[in-house]
């Protein structure tokens, strides 16, 4: 994986993490504003409710419990947001480390493959050179003397054949090839 692709992948993860964090922050702010709004409305309603004593005695404890539970929910949401943010940072760090490892592994494998290819090419060149030298040695050392021996043998055979017959062949014994030259 080249550096440009690695940069794009990391940018995508950072953008996704940023979007998630922004969405969570917006949700927390909306929840906080809603709770503040509810708290303001409840505070505004308290003077009206005080006029009705029996209703107040029933409503006020419920409202207080609601406010307390809302505060607990906000505190839990904050803790969850911090936990999610921490996990996101850990995931991004782990991804960065893994991508660096993969990049170094690919670089190492590429360099080793190049070295092996160069070695193989050197071995092939050496083998071809030796094969050519061997063919030259066989040609000069074996084939050339064999041809010379064959030439000498043909000369000796012809000389012996000539000496054995003694005379030139007569015209009656001439072959068709020899008639063309007579």
C-alpha cells in the first residue's frame, strides 16, 4: 500500500471519528438545553403551583425526581461520550500502527524480491556463459579432431584403393558420371 492510499484511509477514519464525535456532542448539547429548558419551565411553574397546595405536594417530589434523573442521564451521557472518544482514539492509533507494520512488511518483501531476481539473473547469465563455453570446447576439442581423422582415413582408404587396383579404369568400366567428363 503506497503512502498516498495510507493517507486517504487514515483521513477517512479521522473524518468518520470527527463526525461521530460531533454528532455525540450535538446530542449532548441538545439534551443539556432540553434539560435546562425543562428546568426553567418547572421553575416558572412553581409559583403557580404553590397556589394549589394539595397538587404541589404531589407534583413537586415527582418533578424533583425527574430533574435528578435527568441530571443522572446527562452525567452518564458525558461518561459514555468520553469512553467512546477514548475508544475511537485507541482504534485510530491501532490502525496507524498496523498500517505502518504492513507498509514496512511490503517494503521489505519488495526489496528481498528484487535481490532474489538479481541473483537469479546472475545465475542464469553465468549458466548460459558456461554452456556456450562448453559447446565451444566440444566443437573445438572433439568434433574438429574427429573430422580431421575422418579426412585422413578417407585419404588413406582412397590411396589403398588406388594402390590395390594398380591401373586406371578402362573406358569400358567407366560409370555414367565419369562419361560426362570424357
